[in-house]
């Protein structure tokens, strides 16, 4: 099940006619990562297939959301 954050990212990216790198950069350019550990924990949880944890640091959300979005973009591209 996708969280609201992930649904928002995917909806945003779906409307863009960008390549994968441009799409990924559009998610990451909002602001700098302030808590690298939280970002990596979110990314790792997504890679391992763990459910998104609510109430964590915003960088956890960004890590999880950016990895999820990247995987969705790569999957969509591979299925073309």
C-alpha cells in the first residue's frame, strides 16, 4: 500500500515528460538532506520491501519516497 507521500510523488512524476534522471532530480532538488541516517534508513526500508514508517524524520520520507519513485520509473521504462 502506498502512503500519501508516495502517491503524490508518483502523480507529480506521471505528468512530467522527463527522462529518469530529470524525474529523480525533480524529487531531490527541493532542499538538502539534513539527516543522512534517516534518509538512508528510509531508502533501505524501501529496498528491503519494508512498509513505510509514519512519524519519522522528513528525510526518512524523502529516502523512502525517492527510492520508491526511482524503482517505479525504472520498472515503467523496462516494460516499454
